[in-house]
């Protein structure tokens, strides 16, 4: 059994049927990418896993436990961290303080600092600065670090490159590659080359369904199927 399994999930926003039978799996230690155009259900898939948008049909299983319908905080406590697209953090707190708050009560704050700054050495030089004063890329690193120190076995990462300059995207990609050596990652990413570089496997979504999946090895945007679904 895979670490994370999504089986025939149907999720709605009011009466809008967003996910229409999504199934996917993620093995422990893998990085898996969800790709597709805007509005096809990628973020809703992450929200459904966390039960922020509970499925009306289908199941989500994590580490052998059916979590469908459980409160989100219970799902998170099982070891699933979330790095949302909007980089949620405390902008008026320092980097150190953001890391400290994200550290579980029974965990070592010093170990959390070491974990965060080993993954993101650039942040160590700014640990005393308010997070709101950092660059967009550094803020993204803080957001990912907060998920990493939460004692999570799996991270759901939503659009980490969104709105970042190319050189900052490269830094964030390097950091995610480091994170992925020790943490299972399910990545939503609009930047197709970046997603293929970071992920071991991919699922391509369109209109709330999985239309293609497989290994990222040797996949290019020139592939007819990929191009058809990613083009506007």
C-alpha cells in the first residue's frame, strides 16, 4: 500500500463539481507532481487530501488509515504538512519566530532551527529579520521551512514558484530538492520544466480528472499529449 492514496475522489464547491473521480498514489520518499492548466483541480486535490474541501465521494488514505471526513487538524497531526500558494506566515515576526511557532510543542526548537537552516542556508543570514521584509523567494523558503519543521513525513506544496523571478525560482527549486531527499512531496506546479525536474512521477489533470500519468524521465513539453492539455 502506498503512503498516500486518493481513490475516485469527487469534491465540490457548493454545486460546482470540481474533482470528478481523481485517483492517485504517492509512495514514501517520492516527489510527485500534479500538473495542468489553471482551474483544473490541482489545488482542490491538495485541499481534499487535507479535508479542507472534504470529498463527497471517494476516499483518501494516509499510511493505511482512511482519513476521509476527519477534521483537518487530525489529518495534519498524522504527518501531512501544507505549504499553500499564498505563503502563509507571520510577516511581523522574525524568521526564527516563524520557525519556532511551527515547531510542535514536544519537539526541540534547536533541532527545528537546524532542520530549517540546513535546508535553506540563505535564511540563516536573515533569521533575525521580519519575514515581511524578505524577498519573495526568501518568504517562500520560510513557508516551506515551516512545513518541514512541523514533524511532517509528507509535504503538500502548492505553486512554490508562483510570482518569483527566475533566479529566485532556481534557489527555491534547489531547496525543494534538498527537502525531497528526506520528505515525501506532492507538488502542484504550473512551471512544467520545474515540475519535471523535481518530480519522480506526475499526474496530469484536466477538468477534474487524471488524463495522463507516469514517470517524469524523458518527458518533455513537446509530447503531444502534454502539450494538448497544458496549452491555453
